[in-house]
C-alpha cells in the first residue's frame, strides 16, 4: 500500500531532520486559558519568565521563544535542549512539554449533487426539498458563517473565490489580511475575509522559504489549500471542467456564500518532490489556530493529520480544538490516508468531527479494447486521443537489466527499456512509486499508451490522474484479465479510448482504500471516524503555480484539478456544517455533529450495505455513522448534546487530569465516569467480557409531543437492550436519559477475539435516529 500513501499525499509525520542542532522546538502547554483578566503582554511575560528559569539570560530566553500563544491558547513554543525541556516539564503549572512534530498536509462539484444539495438535482442521490425550499436557500448559502481553513494557503484569483454580489464582511470579524510575497490586502475581499501565514517553525527547521518552492505569504503554491477551501465554501462557477472536459458542470463548495479565512501553516519541503506533500509544524499550526479562534471563525476545516494518533496532551490540533469547543467553534478534521491498516486514524478527540473518505457516483470511463475484441472499462481523466491499435506489453517483460524482481512491473523511473517499449502500450501495476510518474516513465521510454492496473489491495478503487499520454486505470480484476490476454497470444494489441464522464455510477458510495481506520487507539471507547464524505476524484479549484500532478516534468497549469484523499472529504463536512450553523445558529457543536451522524446513510445507491473498494461490507471503523446527508441533518428529531464541561469531565478519565485542574476552575470528581458515558452519538466497547451499561441522554428538537421506540441490530454474539425502551417527549427541548446494556450472548462468551459492528436507533413517526456501535468480543 505504499503507493497509496504517495499518491494521495498524506499525512505522514516527517521525522524532523535529526540534525546537528541539539536544540529542538518544544511546545510548552500551560493548559486551558483563563484569559480575560490578563493583558496579552502580561501573558507573554509569564511565558518568558518560565524560559528565564532555564536559560542563562533574558536575551537568551527571548531569542529562544518562537511563539507565545495567548489569544485563545495558553502556552509557547521555544528552542530548548532536552535538558532544559525536562527541567521545564517538572515545573508547577506546566502541563505538557513535548517536542514539536512536522506533519504532512493531507491530507467538484459532483459531490454536492450526489448528496442532494444541488438545485438542478437531475442526478441527485436524494431529491429532498424542505417545504418547497431547498437546503442551500434555507441556509442563505451560508452567508453569515465564517469557515477558517488551515492548510497551504490559497490562490485568490480563482473564480471560486470571487466576492461578486456578496454582502459586506460580518461585523463580528476580527481577523486580518496579512501581506507577503505576491499577496497583499487587495487579495482579500468579501469572500476571503482573512488570510495569514505561520512559518517560524518551518524556517527554524529548514531555513528561509525558497522563493521558487513556496510563497512567503498566504498565497498557495501547492494547490492543496486552494482545493480544500473551495470544496468547503467555493462560489458556484458554471462550466468548469478539468483537463478540457472532464467532470463538466458547476463547481461549487458546500456553502457557496460562506466567508473564508485562510491560515497558511503548511509549506513545501525543500528538495523533496512536491508530489510528496507539504509539511505543517506543530508550533506553526498552534499559532494559526490560536489566531483563528480569536479572529472569530465559526468552523475550522483542518485537512491535516498524523500517520498515527497522538495522545491528547501531545496533540496540538486536539488541544486547540478543545479551546475552540469552549467558544462553540466546530473543528472538522480528516481521518487520515493511512488505510487500510486498522488503528491508523488520526484526530480522534471527541470534540472534533473526524471524516473518512468514500467515492462519488461519478466515473470517467476510458475503455481499453484488446486485439481479441475484449473491452475492459478502465477510468481516466487524460485528455489524449489514440487512434489505432498498437502492440501491448507488460512492463515486467520490458525492463532494463538490474531492476529488482519485486518492482519489475511497476514502471519506476528509469526501469523501462526504450528498445522494447517504443511505439507500444505498456501495462504497469500499482505498488511503489507515484501513479503519474509511472505514465511519465512509459512516455520517456517511447511508449504510446499506458494502462495502470490496480494491485489487489486497491481493488475497485480507481484514482483518476491527469496522465501525460493516452492512459487508463483498471480495477484489480480487469488488470488480471489484461495480463492473461498478454500471456495468451503472440502479438497482443490494444487501443485506449479517451475518458468520458459518466454520472449515476453504481454502486456509490464505497469506501476508499486509503481512508484511515479505527479502532481509536487513543480512547477505544470513542468510535471513530464519525462520518464519511466524498474524497475520491474530487474536482475543485487549484493553484495556477502548481501543475495538476505536481511533478517537475508536468508544465501544465490548471484552474481546477481532480484530487483524492480524506483532505477532500473533510471540507465537504465543513461546508455542510456551515449550512447547518446558518439554519440553526443556536445549535451547539455537539448538536451539529449529532445531527450529521444520526441521519447518515449506511446503504449505497443499490440499497445495499456500503462496501470497501474490494466489494466487502465496510464497517463503522471506516465510515463511522455512515455517509453524510446534510438535508436530513437539518431536522434530526433528537440530538445527543454535549457541553464543554462534559468534555472536561471526559478528560478527567481520558486524561491527563492535570490538563483541566491546573488551569481552570473545573474540578474532577473523585471517581469520574467511564469515557463510555460521554454523551456521544455512537459507542465502542473495546472488551465485552461482561455486561456493560452505557448511559445516554437525547434532547427533543423535532416535534413537541413525540414517542420513540428503541431498536437495535447488535453485532453477532452480542445482546443490546435499552431501558426505558420507549421515550415519550412532551415538549421541545426536553431531555430524556436511557441506559443501554450490552452483554455477550454466551456467558462466558465464545472466543472471538474480534470487533463486531451494528447499530441502535430511536424510531419515531417522523425520524430515525441511528447510532453505530463497535463491540470487541474477547
Ligand atoms: C497589491 O498588489 C497589486 C499587484 O502587485 C497592486 O496592483 C496593488 O496596488 C497592491 N495593493 C495594495 C493595497 O498594496
Ligand atoms: C530553491 O529551489 C530550487 C528548486 O527546487 C533549487 O534549484 C534551488 O537550488 C533552491 N535554492 C536554494 C537557495 O536552496
Ligand atoms: C523490494 O525489495 C527490496 C530489497 O529486497 C526492498 O528494499 C524494497 O523495499 C522492496 N520494494 C517493494 C516495493 O516492496
Ligand atoms: C503470465 O505468464 C507468466 C509466466 O508464464 C506467469 O508467471 C503469470 O502468472 C501469468 N499471468 C497471468 C495473469 O496469467
Ligand atoms: C474486562 O475488560 C476490562 C477492559 O479491558 C478489564 O479492565 C477487566 O479487567 C476485564 N474483566 C475481566 C473479568 O476479565
Ligand atoms: C441507568 O442505570 C443507572 C445505574 O445502573 C441508574 O442509576 C439509572 O437510574 C439508570 N437510568 C435510567 C434512565 O434507567
């Protein structure tokens, strides 16, 4: 699966240059903020006084300080020796001292029609109007909502960020438009109401930003940040298509009139292929989030993660999101692109919405016709035409001497023999190396066409790339067929047809192979991810300073690009959350999450269970509560509400307790409840060795007088009951609690040693309020 990591540009933690510098950057976190009483410069003074206690001089202390976080977060980032760090961590009041990490930034328009948001809706998955009014109009296209996007910046000239016809910037906005290279205050407008950048951590590790590799400003040289921002809140732009005709239609973000505030904290890594992705340093991200929270964003969209989950006290996105939760700011994050391995999920904090990635109902059919008449339906977004049949070869048969056996079919750079490739179509397999790079290698060796065959692990999941020659990509099964054909004849021939866009492709959605999976190893009692949204082959705006493939050989410049990853699914949910926020300004962030989760779909367009890319049933460890349905989420009937204090109580158990007690007036009770009892719209039991009782409380926001009945589809070998099993509400806003008992059917249980999955639901006359469950039977 190495290649998916490369291809989908993920979230790998880059080992910080283990270098000659013995001073590393440490984040010193002072716990929750009790600001208000202290002036900002007083806070900075306190931070310096901590440093003074380990540094020689005031000079020394000040120069070691990278950031003093004081607007919404309390802490600082400083260059320290391990010795100094360990001295600091022993001091009173310092909650957490940890070395900073660099993270890879992770990790359309069809997508909104697919979930039934569009107005034209001829291809809607679900045509659902609300009282004659569609969701977008009801939410006024999200015009009063401010979405902060922390990423690689933004390409402000994209038509997706035009402010034509928009109302003045909301008065509540406190952010700024920070100038820099190729960016000044006139690049902000009523759409892009704020833009800033954070680079001290990056520059401390890599030196000054190289002007040919990135802009020292909020401008995006990569494309990733432009793509995510326009997916969340891009304007409706008609007649957009990628590469001269693919995915043609109106490009639009989820909340086309919402405001965007751009926080650039991710930068190109010097001397590394840009296609490998950006890096975002903890200290830069914390500074970005500190400002974003104080600036007054309503929703933060963060398509950044780690390859592995981090404990809460070292997880800067999670810590900042907790400060955001205090102010009812919703943080939406990618689950990560480290699938299909289990336990890979990042951003697991329960106050965050964690988003997995799945397919759309759109495909780009590019058949390859074989000499024996067989036609294999591949997919491609490659705008090149091929007129006649040409000889077909398998890459493994045309390599230069010395290519290692395990990569012979992979078309890695320099591996093909031009004498054997010239004028032919080459079949390469996925595995190691970049997908577009394989096509380039075929082109370099004189090939006239390229067929990329999925490896077994990729199954039916086709990531469409803008290859530089006629090309198509085959599923694993079709890949086997083309290789069998090559084996079966002396003169194999083929012709690759150019791709065409096909809508209503079934089944959809299915889960992307790369989407990171549960169980949540930080707290296995909290089921993650929360939800899935489109993240495969998503069309959105792009940086004109980048090529679509980000390869140095690729000189194309495009306004829109097709891209895949949980980076792409996260802003779908941010956009949907903005619409919900616009319609229900009084909802808590937990209510928004609950509404999205309990109304999500667990079946595909064929009415069957959502599968993975290989056709096997997918589980809540991939899709959480299911595929989001924003229209249904507007009116969910019941919600699982959770307050900021509930999250603090949760941390009394999930720890570190000191995070709360050192810095706030909140006191943990002597015996805090199990984290299973956080009022979450799902649950996970990591070891069902005996009966477990879980308490939940639902709030009625549907109809005043209503009755709900409990039903459940427990995992095999598990019994699930509720008490009471009928909830009778008399008014709006009424809260009712219930207990769920979960027990093994056989006692002692039959040995299983695996997770099973199911759901329970409260069914009323108008609503079905469903929650997923994951239960491990030992
Ligand atoms: C911003 O930059 C543009 C292009 O360089 C220039 O025309 C414009 O005057 C600048 N605006 C401000 C406010 O500096
Ligand atoms: C800046 O980046 C370019 C392209 O990667 C490279 O050729 C050049 O040497 C770099 N300059 C410095 C000063 O590192
Ligand atoms: C191929 O084998 C070599 C040496 O045995 C190993 O270093 C390399 O990682 C392998 N490559 C892949 C893609 O498995
Ligand atoms: C094609 O033939 C080779 C060598 O005879 C064999 O190793 C390979 O498995 C065959 N491939 C298929 C798909 O039949
Ligand atoms: C049941 O599982 C929990 C959680 O792993 C563990 O703490 C407890 O000791 C187990 N109880 C028994 C009786 O094995
Ligand atoms: C749930 O169970 C607890 C303890 O087992 C009990 O105190 C509480 O009253 C129960 N709640 C409901 C709603 O039945």
